[in-house]
C-alpha cells in the first residue's frame, strides 16, 4: 500500500529534523497531534520511522524512494493503459492520418478483418511515405507505411509498468500496444490498449500526489 501525501510529508520532516516529537510534527503541518496518530502508526509499521520514549520520532534509513519502488512494482500495464486507436489494413494512408488527428495520438494500430493486430503506423512512418512517394496519400494503402507485427514491441495487460517503461526506453519509442494472445500456436494478438510516455508520467504524478492509480483514456 502506498503512502498518502501527508504521510510522505511526515516521513520527510522526520528524515530532515529527527529526532522530533509528535507535537512538533503536528505544528509544522498545522494539525492536531491526535490527527497524526494513524499516519505515524502506518509509518512505524512500514519501517520508515521509529519512536523512542523521551526522544521522539526518528528516521530508520529506509528511503521513501524504496517505498516508491515497491509501490510501482505492484502496478501492471492494465492499471494505467489507454484505449487503443485502430484502423483496418484495407484503409489508406490518408485515413490513418485522419485517425491520428481526430484521436490526437502519435500512432495507430493496424488490424485485419478479424481485428487481429498486423502492424503499427506512426506519424514518422507516414511522413516518410509522403516524402518517398509522389502518389496521392489517399490511394496509398496504410500497409505500405506500417511496421509489421514481426518487428513490433508489445506488452501484455499483466506486464509490470517498470518492464513496459524499460521497453519504451530501450527501443526509443513513444508507445506500446497492449495485447492479448488469441492463439499461442499462430501467435495471433488482439489489441486491448496502448501505453505511452504520458501514461507513465501521469502514474508518477498520481503517486506523488497520493492519488489512487486508475485507468486513463
């Protein structure tokens, strides 16, 4: 379980100024001593701070960064993923551009007639196609611009956000499709979501502000 914003404030006060009495902590936060009892109890049980009679509360050395690491390790992709934006493989490159513009996304996932993933096309892919071809984008099929499934980097709903973030960094990409395996033998996948750098940023802001982690569109 993660800490609330006030519990993080208390931990930081004790780290910087400890040993410190409960009353002094309460004064700094402009609350009553009684209001802090449950917060202090949670911090002690978490091993972040401890208390001694006639001494006060002191920091045990366990960093709040370590607690953050533990909290993030329990969060999986399905907790923060966004809705995927897809386009049929029979559509044109121009229609892919429109889909990106309307949904305000940097890439769209290409699916076949069974709604199975076959590729992904990004703004960079479409720009490269427009530069290298003199033809009308309305007549060029989207499959000419897409990265095929065999070269895609994907994650599953139960992939940890830490592992997903590592894939984004290592592959220098902006987003990942979240997929569900439909058939292990044929390696067919259905797109069930997408995870982007914005999702990761929002996650850490939510944690820092003590908010409950939830789904974001």
